[in-house]
C-alpha cells in the first residue's frame, strides 16, 4: 500500500478539524480575533 493506515487517519482527522474550524470561524471572527479571546479566556480563570 502506498498510503499508510495511520497516515490516512491523520489526514482525515486534520481535514475534519480544519472544516470544523472553518465553519465556526465566521461566527466569532467579526467580533473577536481567535488569537485574542482564547488566551484571555484561559489565562486568568480565577480573576
């Protein structure tokens, strides 16, 4: 086989991950940048 089994699983999961992020992207992108709200939300949970 030219394609590995685990390699195909890896690419398939990457494809699902990227399409999932692409669908959820437009929902929060206009309001907040992803690189801003993710660290800010998890950086200070106590405060």
